[in-house]
C-alpha cells in the first residue's frame, strides 16, 4: 500500500506527514478542508512552485428577492 494514501502509516518512527514534502502536506490540507472547489498545482522544471486553492460557496435554492 502507498504510504501517502494511508493517514496512520508510520515511517522510521515518525508520522508520514513529517516525511512528506511541504507542498504535498499543503495540498492534502487544502483538499481535506474543501467542500467545493479546486486545488491547482503549478510545476516549473519538474518542481512544484505554487499551490492555489479556490473555494466555492454553493446554495441549493436561489434566494427570493422581495420587490
């Protein structure tokens, strides 16, 4: 099993989150906290250089405007 896919996996006595690159930890946090939206990863020269998060607010029913 891939250690990244399992939250509880321990690697050399340390939690996996401590051994992951900072950008990957950030991506995982963003994904966990989003209900609707996107996480975009920008790569230059085979390196992650930017992580963007766009969160959307969704409403089930349109609001009625009294006129």
